[in-house]
C-alpha cells in the first residue's frame, strides 16, 4: 500500500532550457489528460516535439479518470502519459501502472525544480506543474453597492448574502458546485478540511467523518443554500461560471484554474471580470486555514510501454512544462515551474497555500469515501434526512466498498 506525501505540494505552492528539437531520437508519445485551458497549453507544447520519427498525440477529456486504469493496464498501454492530480494518481499507484521517474529526471530533468518532484516511498512518481484549488470570486461592485467589505469567513459570506438580498440587489447571491456526485463530495471535503476534520482513524482505513466536525460541515453547507438558486443540486463549476458571467452570482468558491474565463477582458462579460475580486477561500467556524483543498496537476509515465516510448514521453512533457512556458503565459495557470513570477490571477490558490490550506487527501481509500459522500449526502442537502443520518449512511456505504476492496476486514 502506497501513500503520497503532502509536504511536496505544500512546498511547491508556498513557493529554460529546451533540448534542440526536443532531443527525442524516436518513439511514440500518447497523452491522456483532463480538458482545461492550461493543460491544453502544455500539451500543445509537447506536440511540438512531433516529427523525425516521433509521434505525439493526445486525448483531452473530462472522462480521463475513468479511462486511465483500463488504458494503462493493457500491455502495451494505450497511453504513455497520464496527466493526473492528487486523487487520480492513487488508482494508478495502487495497481502499479506508472513507473519511477528518477532516472529520467537525472538524465532529462535539468529544467525541473526539486519541488516539482512528487515522491512516493522515496521515488519520484509524478512531475507537478500546476497548482489548483477553489477560492473566492467576488463581485466587488456588488459588495460596494451593499456597503460590504469582502468576506473572509463563511459566516461573513452568509451575512453578506443576507444584506445583498435585503437590499434588493440579488435574490440568490451565492452559488456552489453542489451537483450530486463528485462535485458535492468535493465541497464537503473543502469545508471539512476547514473544520480541521479528519477523514480516517489514524493509521487506519476506518472512516471518522460522523462526529461533530462532520455535522458542522453539513450544517454550514446547507445554510449557504438559502441564498442559492433552488436548483443548486444541479450546479457544476462550468454552470457556476455561466451564472457568474450572466450577472446572477455575487460570491462563490470557484476553481483557480478557471480564473481567466471569468475575468477575460475580451470575454462575454468584461465589466464583471473587471469588478471581480479574487481572494483565498474563507475560513469557517473560527478556524484559521482556508476551507479548500490544495491540488496539483502533473504527469506520470506508464509502466507497460517500451523504454524508448517512456523516454520520448518524458522529454516531450518536460518540453511542454519548461520554465519559458510559464513565463510566456503567466496568467494561464498557477504554474509550479521555477522562476515563475505569479500574477494576481494566481493569488487565490497561492493565498490558500500561504494560509495553511491542506492538500486533498491522497490515501488509497479516499476515492471510495469521496464516492460515498457524493452519493449519500443528497438526501440531507434536499432536506429529507438529518446530518447525523447522512453521515452514518456515508460511512456504511464506504465500509461496504472498502471491505470489498480489501482495505477493511
């Protein structure tokens, strides 16, 4: 059983030279990745290594997490590169589908910072290049109209929403990605981390979310829905963006990787972008750390491929994340490459890190708990079940899955 350390991520977030022709002599590079703009930029750069006997192709899809394990299990693997995050690397590690990278780092990693190296049991198993997380996006003009200062706690967010409604400015000034499933579970994780909650008993796969911190988490999540559109259980991050740009939302916790789409001066709502205030995620319940998980995006190299394809893939991806890419595209993402001068658009994610936000848990069984949260919290959020019962249901569903997976007896 393997565990990822979170210290590497904290160090990276608290804190150019390319090979001629990418330096690849031959091989096939096949990339599986999530689909958002910053990743597209990296992959475009990696695809520039194609030619002279080297092929580079990519599949960018929001379904990447469901594809990666079967695609890397076959031999040879369907993809040579899997672009992963804190949570999506774990299934690949559990099934021994990605290879250690230390030899390739020593040979071709001169542009990498040591802080980009994600270590598992002392070996480099991934190269991180983007930081991410959810943080506050706020309409400064709406706050000013309501006579409010930007809130810094979730309690202040509730108070601000009440004032905005009472002044007749907006009936539903808040939004959150509460769609049943992955999004709803992620929102619970954010708030629960802010409550200093612990997901498992120390050194064990036994869940520990049904205590007081879990109840307080659900209570706050439900309280916020009073100021959201009635269809809040259907909202994803993309739908929040559309609502925000339509002028229907004043305050929300949104993904840092989506900043540019909200503030683009040439986008559909430049006046909203200009009025937007970006800030770290709020604290909650008297806590001192932002109620938002820290995430990283990085790449792994498949195990079930030839050494030639592994070397070609590593070189192409390092070319795609060379420091010049970050320097020339400073607002494209919260880059983790060395010598990156972070712009204001990155200050939400970096502010989370600086204030001590915790990394998304990377234990082998966290994915099972995440799935149980997304499935079992809906009755509470819809008002048909108590917080205590909902959390008990989560733990029961998780225990069934964890026992089937061999994590519990």
